[in-house]
C-alpha cells in the first residue's frame, strides 16, 4: 500500500470517528471496535484514538457520566456498573459516577411502577423481585419497602 493510500485511509478513518462521536459519546474500546474493520493498520488506529483523547474529542469520563445519568432513570447502581464495565470503562471511573442517590432513584422508580403500598407478602415479594431485576441492592430494597409499608 502506498503512502498516499495510507494517508487517505487515515483521513477517512478520522472522518468516520468524528461522525460516530458526533452522534453520541463512545469509550475507547467501543471506538476501536467500530473502526478496526476500516483501518489498514493497528498503529494508525491507535494514534488516531490517542489524538482524539488528547484533543478531548473522546472522553471516557463524559461517556460514563452520560450513560450513568441516562440509565439511572430506570436502573440501580449494580446494573449501571455492569453496563459500564461491559463498555470498557475503568472501575475507578465507574465508582465515581455511580456513587450517590440510589435510595431516591429507587423510591422514584417504585412509586412510578406501583402507585399503592404493598399490603400482602406476595405483593411485597413481587416488588422486591422487580427492584432486584433493576439492579438495586437488597439493603436499598429493604429500606424502601419497610419505609413504604409504614405509611
């Protein structure tokens, strides 16, 4: 492959990366996976991605914050952590963005789903399973359901 072809490929790869980043934030791992079929060499891909990170066009922190915020409307911290880990976000960054407000989020989700307080054991168990499937810890669920049954 000539130098001109390789230069054209780098320009095309950069344009493709910027189009992807214009739509939404990506992690380094996601961008590598999406661009690797189109790259002629691994070195070109790595230098492009490093350049995007240096120019702050690619930011895992922005991705993690945005993803955690969008998922927090529906899911608990455990589910958000699992999703971010699957996307290639570091554990340190995950713990930073999934920290606080889980009890309030759980309360909002439970109240949106169920308008009334659970009166029977079966209803309470059903709500516990629902909250567990959404990624909330047992501690949060017990706090929430015991507080709601006191009303």
